């Protein structure tokens, strides 16, 4: 695999298959896949639903933006 490969960012509505496609693409290309929601859960130790209940959508979106910013600074990943 090329060492200068850029990140691949999958976008779409909830339930559209981003995680499924990301995992399969990761296997095919041999690079890491990160699911932003899973990274938020790992970082905070609470569910996405809990974050929405306590912080609302604005709080969740801030956390999501922070996680994505960190992940985008790492090369050769699927997000």
C-alpha cells in the first residue's frame, strides 16, 4: 500500500451503511477504519444517546468535530 495515501471520509445519513462500507473498504485496502461515534463513546465512556440527553445536539456535534479533527490529522485512514 502507498504510504502517501490520503484519508477517505465517508459521509451520509444515519443508517446509510457508512460503517459497513468503511469496514469492508478497510479490509480491501489494508488500512485502519475509525467510526466517529465509536471513537466518541471510547473517549467519553458514555453512549451517544446520553451525550444528546445531557448536552444536546450542539454538545454532540462539538465532540464529533473534535474527534474528526484528531482523526483527520492521522494519515491513511478511513473515517
